[in-house]
C-alpha cells in the first residue's frame, strides 16, 4: 500500500475537522482556522482540500438536511475517519521527534 503524505494546508484542514468533530463543514472550518491560527483561508481552497482528504480516505462526508436559511441547499458535513486520526497521531509523533532534535529544545519547551 502506498504511503499517504499531507501538505501543510491538508494537515491544517484535517486537524480542524478533528477539532470541530460533528458538524464540520466548509465555512465552520474557515472560521475555526481564522480563530485558532489567526490565519485567513479561502473557502474554495478548504472545499478542494476536504475533497482531496476524502479521496485519501482521511475524512468522510454526509449531506445535511435542507434549510430555508440556505435557500434550500444542504451542507456537506465532514468527519475524520480512523485512518485520518492515525495520520494525525503519526504526524504529531514525527513533529515531536524532530523538535526534540533541535539543540536547546527539551521536552518542557514543547
């Protein structure tokens, strides 16, 4: 099986889907990235990334119900899959390992 790698933005979006949990959708992810990381992101870029993560099996999606506030359009809700959680855990371990290799860094600084 081919190893899956993530770009930095894919990692951010996947992490936000995990943070939000149930109810993660495009606009909510944009808002959460801006709030938590003080970083402006484009909604279209988030949607493209979500579909790419879904193709990789790291998130799954379901359509929500019709709402009048959205003019009858439905939201697509995303949730992290078990492989997605495993990917985040692996990324965290890799980052921690590398941070510990930086001279002057110790576990209390992480």
